[in-house]
């Protein structure tokens, strides 16, 4: 009985770990996609638009990088 309960508990833990790892990978992908979208947006700004944007958001970088 103890052996069976250990196997069931271990199976649940590994499934939870797999789900967590999957969520982390998806979050990292979304973060990279968002960073690319911001960079593309900033690259397409005209100089005056870039200057105005830098007044609003003086620190345009991601803290997690």
C-alpha cells in the first residue's frame, strides 16, 4: 500500500513539474515576442516621435533582461 501511494504521489509530482515547465517555456516565448514587438515599434518611429516617446518613457528597457 505504501509503495502504491508513493508511485501515485510521484506521478502527480512529475505531472505538476511538466505542467510548470511548459508554463515557464510559454511565458519566456511570450516575453521574447513582446520584446521583439516593442523593438520593431521603436525602430519604425520617426525621430520626433522617438523624442516624444523618450519623454514619456525615459527608461525604455526590460528589467528582466
